[in-house]
C-alpha cells in the first residue's frame, strides 16, 4: 500500500490508522483529507491514497475541535453533575456560551467541571464512533431523560452515529478527534448564569482568542434566545410542531413583527438624538443590509425625516492605489482602499449645509465620475452602509454626537438539541448560497470557495467594532430555514463526493433535513428574507 504525504511516498504492508500515521509528521493536526475526502484521524487507510493532514489553518479542523470540546464538557458534567444537561447557544468573543438546564451553574461548579475535563484529557481516552438505530438511540436518551434528543430524533430517518468515550456516549452532529488527549488547549470564563468556552481558532492562527467582554452583543443574543423560548421555537422539533399544528402565516407574521418592532425602536432612538446627521450601518455578509437600509429609510420618513442614502462604494480609490494583500493583490476590503479624506470632507460639507458634488463609482470603467451638485437640509440624515461603517477611522472628522452606528446580523438561537446549537454563521452562509444561486448564477461550490475569504474580512474589519454600535439589529427570521430548505437542498446534493466541499455540503444538508418546509408564498413582499429568495418589493 502506497501513501503519498507531503509529496513523499511511503509504503506499508498493512492498513494503518491516520492517528498512528500522523505521529511521523511534525505539527498539530486534527483531521485529514484522504483522496480529497475529509476523514477523522480515527479513519483506517487500507488502499493507495494521497493524504493531507489538516492543522488549524483549515476551517474543518476548528469545527472538529469545537465539536469535540462540547462532547468533553458534557462528559465531564455528566460525571460530576449527572442531573445537569448542558445547553450550548450564544456564540460570543469567538467562543461558545453554555449553561445548565433547570440548574444554574455557578463559578465553583464551573471550576469543578474544568478540573474534571483536564482529568479526562490527561487520561487520553479513545473516542470511538458507532452507528445505532433510531429506536436504540431513543431508548438510550430516554433513560438519561434527554427528551430534547428523543423529540429531535422523531424528524430523523437514518441511523445515528454515537460517539463513545469511557462509559459516556453522545452525538454532537459532527466529526470528532480520536482521543481526549487532543483537547489540551481551551479556556473557560464564568459568565453568569453559565460559562464561555474558548478554543484555538484558525482566525488566530491556532491560538486562543483574547477574551473580550461584549455586553451589547451578549445582551442581543440573550434577547434572541428568550424570544425563541417564549414563542416555543428554540428547538427544531418545536418549530416543526409549530408548523404542523399552528397557522403558518401567523407564525411568520410574529417573526416579521419582531423586525418591525426593532425598526420602530431604532427610528425613535435616532429621532431622540437631536444632533444625529450620519447613520452608519455595517454587518457581515448576507445580514440583509440592503433591505434593512431601505426599511429604515421608510421608518425615518414615517417619523418626519428625509433621509439620504449614500453608498461608500463610491469612494473607492483607483485600483492601483489600493493596498496589497498577503498575496500581492489589491485588497479592496482594506479601509485604505477608500478615499477617506474625500469621504469626510463630503459628509462634513453636507452636514454644514454646503453644496457638494459627490463621486459616483462606475464599475464598468472602474473609475469615479462626478454627480450633480446638491445640498441637504437639517432634517436630512445621511445613511451610509458598508463594511467599514462602524470603524471610527472612516468618519474620523465627523463629531461623535452627529453619528449613530448600527450593527446588523442574524442571531439565530435555534438548537438541534440542547448540546447542539446551529452555528450563527451557517444561517448567513445558506442565505448567501441561495442569493448567489438566484441572482448571480453562482454555484454553491463557488460560494463555498469564496466563503473563507469573506470570513477573514469580517474578522478583520467588522467584528472588532461591534461594541461601537449604538444599536444592534437582529435580522434573523426564525422560520427562514424552513423556507430556504427548498431553494438550497437540490443544489447542495449535486456537490459530488470527490469535491473538497462535500463534507460541508453534507453537514448543511443533514441539519436542513430536520426542518419541515414552509412554502415561500407565505413570505411577505417586504420581508428581509426576500433579499435572498427573490420577490422583494425593494428590487424595483
């Protein structure tokens, strides 16, 4: 058997496990590509193959590490507090928030859980996978009293993979490391009534991110979770029962009304800040910024204001003046790719009531041209939207009391079950896949190719400025997974097993299968979701 690793050929006379093979290569690895297929390190190679071991520079490694850490926390908690089930939910400070169900975890208890985790890590126990039937899984979880998992399995039709470590068994809906000894790097911070887990991230080149308290962000996430709990849709199975037993249109209207309430609250806040002249909006990809900006404009008009929307894109410098990225190519996401001086002068002149000639970026000729000169009145706030809108450096010459900053992103707080939250980023990724399919003739594989670069830009230019926001708008619509399912399932199924995106596509498909479908005809024409599925009144 010939194995090609790092451009070298190695011969073996019998099958070998990746976890044994990897010991011959320096570095820290958590998974591998075997003939372009993602494999756990517990995978047994039995024929000729090309193998690439994956370190923290790969998205899949970070996800596997995080999944395994959740398993470890649940295992440690089960050993010392068997009556407590852990719910993982909010994602903050590049970490994961967890708390006890029906039992608050205090700081002393958290420290005891951490001590038990370290003990399990030092024991370096094997983590093995076994496939069991749905009835067998239901029986096991029923005996533990984990009815959230039992109810979720009502919507699963295939056998279940269960991971076993010592006398503990659980399933975290994802690949795992081969043993507990791999999980030495983590930090736990007490955040009442729970804890924040932090672990090495690819965005930090394998380091654990520096802890940063984010009270505004945390507050919005808690509101989102409480809203879902109060509506009775904080779990997929609960939402499915709602779809089955309730008026679908009423359910959708409740979700949409939450956007209306936020828009009303936001527009009132802006009105109360008498000096506000510049409203800056930023958010990561597929947050719904375009529809949100237009709906905010209408809300402000309803309050008696006459907002003016200006695109930051019009302030791009000529491409030859843009700073270069790490690959020597023009970095159009960099703050300095914008003409910051001209932007500040134009905005300040407009605020001062002067006549201004604004630039307009013509993407066809890739140059700026000038528009007609005009001025605005004192009741005209300027709305800007873009990746750098929250960065103080962009509008450094505009007085702070004249600026109002808005951060927008979807903060979904739906779980598969208590141990398995839906990643906040997955919702935006699905939105982008759907939108790219609908409007840009872009395949899911092409979108997935671009996604790592998109994420790098978000971590660099958007997330550090969230706490600068005066208002955080949650653009999540709880029902949207059930609608997007019909737009994205078939496209994801066409990603072949040989593709390096197959595992990612398969993972998305697996959790989408749990959702009952909702027909898009129920979605209002002014809904933010229409920005992605089409049919928005704002398209015209």
